[in-house]
């Protein structure tokens, strides 16, 4: 299969598991988000189908929630929170929904580099032990020229962002991510 046809096929597969990408109105931004996911999947030991079955975190013992289920929930919660805030606070709050959605979709793209398979068992890769996914995620986003605002959301969504001043979009995504993580901690 020719490279362009293979990439089109992969893009279609990504859009199937990530329909929220279509919520991004800016076409250039949407395409860049899609390219990040295609690249990460191509560089990962995981297949796109694995994302629907692997646990969303290796930090949680016996985690039954899949990677994509957790990720889509965090994106959906981010959008719900932002809409409610805009509805209630009106002109007092400025939230860029495209940047919020793009950032929420990409916060864990670096995890695809964090995973490894050893003797059929999912584990953390050498790269994942040295650089957590916020760092590898920013690297992937930068590769595709994502705006600094999106890279900021990726960089500061996890504990690495505790000492940073987060944008309103990063605050929302951070909390949505943790709301869909914390209940599953033992």
C-alpha cells in the first residue's frame, strides 16, 4: 500500500476512535492534532486497536478502564466544564474551545512512547522512564507545529504543572483528567 493511502487509512482509524477531533472547528488545527496521533501510533509498540483495550495507566493495579475510554472521558468533561463556565460567567471568562479540545485530545499522546511490551506484557519503556508523557507529548506537538497554547496544556496537565501558572484551558483539562483518574486509585 502506498504511503499516502496508508496514512489516509490510519487517519480514518484515528478519527473512528477519536470522533472528538471533529469538534475542532479550525481545520489546520484539527489536521495537526490528527497528524500527532498518527505519528505517535506509528512510533509506538501499540496498535490503534490496543488503545481500546490497554489500561489507561500502568500506575493503577488491575485497571479495567481502557486508555481511549479514559481519554475520551477527559475530553468530554473538559468541554462540558468549559461550556458551563462560559454559560455562567459570560464575558468574564475567555475560553478558546478549539485550543481546549486540541490540548485535551493530546495530553496523553506521549504515553504511546511511554509504553513497551516485554514478553507480551505491557510495561514502561526506557524512554517512558526517562521522560514522562507530558514531555514527549510536547515534543510530538511541536513536531507538527501545534500552537504554544496547546503545548502548554499538554505540558502542564499532570503533576509537572503543579508549580506553573496554568491557562484557563489548562486548568480545565487538568481537572477533567484527574476527575477521570482519581476515583480509580486504590
